[in-house]
C-alpha cells in the first residue's frame, strides 16, 4: 500500500493523526490502545536474580502471594520491574531468569497484563530465532534521529538510568553507528553490537567486540573494545568514558532503539494540531550514499497561517509555508503576506495604506483549510 500514492492520499485524507494507528503499529504495540514495556525476568516463582535484595524478595513473596511450590502444569510466577516498580504475573510460560520480555497491557487494562518474548529492532527475538521485524512509525515535527558520528554508541534499556547506575537488569541491547562490512553499499548505519558484560575481561573475543566492564556490585563502569586478537591473547582498550584510542564516542541511553532501515516518519505540523505534512521511509539513498528519510507522500497544500503573531515562534516552519499577517484576531485586517524560505520569512506583499504594495498569488485547492473571512 505504501508504494501507491493514491492509496496513501485516500488513507490520510481528513484523518486526525492520533487516530490513524490502525495499520501502522509500532513493534511495541499490538492494538490501538495497548501499552507495552520492555522488562527483564527478575524472579521465577521463589527463585530471584542475584541483585534482588533479600528485603525486596520478602516483600514480593508476601505482596504477590507467591506459593512455596508450583507443580508441573500450573502457572509460574514471573517477577519483573517497570519504571522501578516490581510486578508479578502468574502465567503458563517457560521464561527463565534474566530473559528479556515484552509486557503487554491490552487496551490499557492492567488486569489483563501478559508477557511475551521480546523482539529487538534488528528483527531478532531475544529468546528465539524469529527474523521478523516490525517497522516503527514515529509521529514527530522534526526528523527522528537517524544519523550520528562514526562509532557513536546507543544503549537500549528497559529502565532508563545513568550509565554508571546501570546493571544487566536495565540493559537490553547496544548499537554502534558504523558501516556494515557485509553490505554492498558500505554506508554507515546503526548496527547491533557484539557485547560481553562482566567484571573480568572476556576469555575470548574478536576485533571490534565490546566489553562492558562492571564493578563488584554489577554496576557498569566503562566500555572497552577489542583492538587486537592473537591466539588466546586479547587487547581491550577503553572507548567510554575517556577513550584510550581516539575521541570518545557519544553514548545515547534510551528506552527505544535507534532509527532502523524501514522505519516510517509521519511529519506533523505541531504537537498540538498534529496535522499531516508528509510521510517518509528511512532507507539507503544511492544519490547521497547514506541512510536518510525518503519522501513517500507530501500534503499537496502548504500550511497557511492567518494570525497576528509570527507562527515560527510556535511552529516548526517548512519551505513553502505562508503567513497572512493580520492586525488582530478581532478585526483581522490584512497587514502582509509572507512565505517561509531558507529559514526566514520572505515578504510577498503588504497592505497598500502607507505605501505598501506587491502581488501575491496563493493557490488554495482545499477550501476547508481556510475560513471565508481569512481569504485575501
């Protein structure tokens, strides 16, 4: 459907954007009003992860009435955290400690909460061999971040905390912005990084592999990279913080993965109005030899603002937008007509009184976009 412009026009025509989620769900949603969260299994029945304190264990056992014995065929009790709060879900599943899962809240009803295997942004299930990736659809005024400096790092987390407060419980995936050696185009993009997490250096490795070093309590302290491997000898060099081999890469910590090929961006005029401006797909652009947003559909009529105040102070402007400046919202007398071009307003014409002048022609093909009293 996305390659057929007519279908896209029909699909978006007259639609308020916060109501068009059907058909374009993100990888973390399964229905129109569902909520979903990444989480890590911290407890299976009465067995808990090493970093869950004794006090927390006793509290959860009592709070969630976790039985001493769970027989075969009965629901297991899975404990996990969402935004720092413990939850427990009895469910007939085979999750293990430290498994990465998705917590789904159908229609926002927490009483119907259920767990499923998590699928990361690269299309791989955290707990099985699935290779299906669901593209994300992002509504935003400005382009969602898709580019970065070479070798920058991005950690996707299940609970957002500073790097030095992070443990494996918060960590989900790490990505590096670099070129893919197996790709024909050799263009830079966010790649899933090969990562080991441990207090001591890994017993094996490959050049380019990352090691997240931890302290005695399991908290992250630094990120190293394998710079050489010879037999059973590996050289690890710190890259974050304070790189030992060059400039320190920027590190992003976010609940979402970085932009991936195939993701979509619905460009809106403002967070308040949420009117459609254009529709883009993130992909490789041969002309520029880089990953970028390719225009799929653009609204045919430029935005037209009729107001006394400069709209660029409130809205994100795009080339071609018009501003009909009026004296006030009561009288609505015409003052000037301007068009946004190269990050500034180009004056097209002014009111004739006081020596003004100029000609302006604005093609309005959709009368519903303006009110009769606003037409010049």
